[in-house]
C-alpha cells in the first residue's frame, strides 16, 4: 500500500503547492488518520485491519496528490475516533460533518460527499411522512454522529438512545426497545443487503442531510489548504468511479421452494400409504399455505423497501429532482439510444445568477427556499419527456431527448424569460444563465457535460441572464 500512496508524488507537483505547504509536507513525512470503524459503504476497518470503503478510496487519492502516506490509527467506535482526534493522536478524520461543537478542535475541507438520513423501523410499521408526527416515539442513533446532535437540539423531548454502531441500533429496533433507528440511507441499505434483513424496513426520511468533509486538526492550519487542493484535483469521473465501486442498493431475492417440495412429496406418500394420516395432511397443507403467504408478503415488503432505498439514493433531498448520480445514468441511457438509433438529444446547464448574494444577504434558509421554488418552475416550464436534475449547489441540468440544438435553445430561452419575469417569494426577481449543447458522435458523459458547462460560464462572462450554445451565442429574443 505504501507504494501506491507514494506513487502520486509526481502528480502532487502539478497541484502547485506553495513553499510553506511544501515545507510542511516535507517536515510532516506522513499524516495520521482516524476513521469510523464500521459505517459501510462509506468506510470501515475490516478484519485484516485495512481501511476500506468510499472514504478510504478518496483518502488513497488524496495521499497520491499530496505525495506523503496517510497512516490509519485504529479505533473501536466512532466515539473513540472523536476522542483520539481531539487528543491529537491523528491529524485528520477521513469524513466528518462540520458542526459548531467540532470547530473547537478541527478545521474542515470542502465537502466531498452528500447523503440523506432515513428512519429504519420494524417491517409492520407504517410510512412516516414527517418526523414531527413520530417525535413522541423512541429512537436510536450513533453516539457522536452529527445527526445525533441535530436530533438532541431539534427534538429535545424525543427519547433518544445513543448507540455505538449501526448493528446495535438495528438490534434495538428488532427487540422493540426503540421505535426506530436513524442513519444514512446508503449505510442502512448496505447493512440490509449484507444481512439479507427481512424484518427491518426504511419507513421515512429525516429532514436532515449531511455533506461530510475531511476534519483537520486546527493547530496546523496549513494542512486544510493542502487537502482542499487535493480534493479539488479529483475529477468527476474519478468520483463517479469510486461511488459506483461501493454503491449498489439492489436486492436479488429468490424464493426457495425446496422445503415446500419436500413437504408435498412427504404428504403424497402419507396419503398413498394410508388415509389414517389425512387429518394431519390437512393441517400440514394449511401451515404450508400460511408459510407461503408469509413468504410472498415478505417479498412484497422487501421490494417496497428496495424501491424506497433506490429512490433515496437517486433523488436530491432538498428539491426532489434527480441527483447527480441519477442524471449520469440518464445521460448514459440517452448516449446508448443515440449510438443505436441516431436519435439526437441536447443538454442544458443552468444556474441562478449571483446566488451567493442570496445566502449572504438573506440567509441559507432563504437560499434553500429559492432553490425549491426554482426547481418547481423548471418542472412546469419543461416538457414531460425532459429530465431535470440538480447538478450541485445552485447549478441544474435538463436533458432533452429527441431534441436538436435549435430546439433546446428555444426551450432554454423560454425558461430564461419566465425566470426573469418571476418574483421569488423570499427575494423578488432573480435571473439565470444557461449553456446548451447537442450530442456529437464521439461524445462521452464527460465531454457532453464539459461543453454545456463551458457554454454556461461563457454566458456568465458575457453578462449573465442569457443563453449560450457550445458553438456560439444565440439571441432568440432579437
């Protein structure tokens, strides 16, 4: 593993570290890292003492970029991880959400992941539309997690049991010691798939999501800038590859009829030998039908649970639009259609102009309200065949199947005019800029998105509130 970590030393030079940063890395020699020991698919320390998962692969790329190894400091629980980090036994925590309490000990890089939190309950519980309606029930969450602090602050009267890890939380739900367990959608999906769990389901989503970053000891401030540069150098293609490597919330559930067949054969033999066993056979058949009905119900509930997990993994929790992962899947589908049937499609990248001012002047809640309202407008202004997604921050994307460049440009201009005329509830008028491109013969996801993104930034450079094609500006209003 050391060979892999050091192999990036040449690439690290391309990050153009300053003299202070270079001197720091040279004197440091290696970074000590604490992790969550059991939170897959994000990360864990496996039975061989190796750090693995999404965060582990990110840390290997970071080590390559900065040119020095990152060494694991083993811990038995998340609480112990936090204690080690506060005692400076490690320089970084691989993934942690920025909170006010943690700022006393750590600086934080820019976030590199995002995920929603959901509620797991016993299989016979109903769907939880809103956590407020269930806040009088008891819940479990991992001690020290940001969501646990959120629950204690937001719902101080809700009975909350702090557990060491996800296994303990699910155990408490199974034993009816708590009503529900709260954790990341992907972590729960991974655990359910790993265990083949049939008696636990996802019953609702919490109004809380997390965007973890690398937590960095705050007594060595130069380190956070180094790590931010390293994370920024990881391409979207590399990020997607890491995500796809670990995330696959799919359950392939087959029905095992072996026992049923054996029982039927045995029953047939009994009937053939003597009618004396007829009443026992009736009872056995009744039990078999009951067991089969239970099996079908369990399979139905598992499919429902799988659907909920897949939805949570592909939907942006704030706007309800497709998230970046789902958009990438949709673009790949359209590329395959284009290669096979030569059906053109176009992509529109757009974002709200000067959105940072909204957060700075009106607060982040107002910013969220604007993004939600903007998403609703896009849904009403586009066609039923168009696919809309949130690409990140205030940036959105529209995939237009069976649409030429001119058709997509006209649609974009219509949207631009409607947004300019709209008055947002929180802030009044707001404009948006757009970049438009059409698929080409040798396109990949990256090249197609890259052209649309470049056109978007050209639109902003030329004054904002305009539509720009990848090949040149288009003034539809002229």
